């Protein structure tokens, strides 16, 4: 199944989700929601980044709704790959 460039999924546990959300917050991001899903928002010197996540207990899916053009998707995905492991769905 093909997905948009702004979407990626990983098979991971709740600990990986918590680590990813904690890291997002450490870098100044705001998370709304809980362990089953929510919104993500942060400001960078290049502009704002907004997205959402869903977690069903086994699969985490992150959708980047908007980001600065100068920030490549791969920069975001590489960091999440380090936390969550290899993605199961790649755009």
C-alpha cells in the first residue's frame, strides 16, 4: 500500500511511543492527546511543523500535515526510525 510522503508507520510497543513523544516535547513540541493518538505541533526557525499520530498498541502511524519546505521528511523519519525501529510502511 502506498502512502503520502508525510506518512510512515512502525510496529513498536508503548515504550517506543512514549520515548518518541518525550523527545518531541524535549525539543519544544506540544502533544495533544494520549497513547491512542493525538496531535503534534512545534515551531522551528524555518516555520511550524504540524502532524498527528495514531497508536493501536502495536502499530504507530505518524502523519506530517505541514512542515517547512527546508526540512526534509527523511530528517524526521530517520529520528523516528532510531526510536521505533524499521518502518513497516514507507511513502
